[in-house]
C-alpha cells in the first residue's frame, strides 16, 4: 500500500477497475470491494473479520468511509500506546527489582539465611578460621 492514506489507495484501485472496464473487462462492485479488503495491510485484520461476520455487503463508498474511520482509530491507538510507553513508573531495572522483591517477601529470608550461615561456623573466607568473617579478618586488612 505504501505511504498515503487508505482513501487514496481505494480510489486508485477503483480507477484501475475503470481502466479495465474500458478494456471490456468489467469487475463488479462486490468483487472490487473484495479485492480491496484482501489487499488491506495486516493492521486492518480486525476490520476484515468484522466485515466478514456481517450478512450485508458494502458498496465501494461505504467501504471507503468505514476504512477511513478504521484508519483514524488505528492512528489514535498508536499515539495512545506511544504515550503509555513513554510514561514509565520506574527509571531503571534496580528500582523495579527491589520493589518486586519487597512485595514477594524474599529479601528478609535471604538476609536471615546469610546470617545463619555466618553464625554456624563457616568461618573466614580469607584465612579459614572460624569465629569471624573476611571483612573483620585482621590478616586480610594487613
């Protein structure tokens, strides 16, 4: 479909159909509507489904007006989603992770587990003696 709007695209297809009519190859309006519908871009997928669920068929002018409305709706949805994406609550991953952990309640359990390992006698990771940890080791600081 390229750039431009949907109205221009449908009018161009109608113009091509009139050229074919001049060459004695006439397309019915229903066929032209069908050709326009199947050539619409993927963003119009929901629009195509809703048309196919209806019992009545549209004329070319009705199709143009409905397609223009759908195009406007798609443009509005795109700008709304852009605004939503730009107004993030968190500025970095760190804040979000910390908040998620506080909600889940995993942070206090980890601290308790770590303290219990230190008090059980695993000892210093630097000198290997039991009774202190590496950050309090006198051999490490010298």
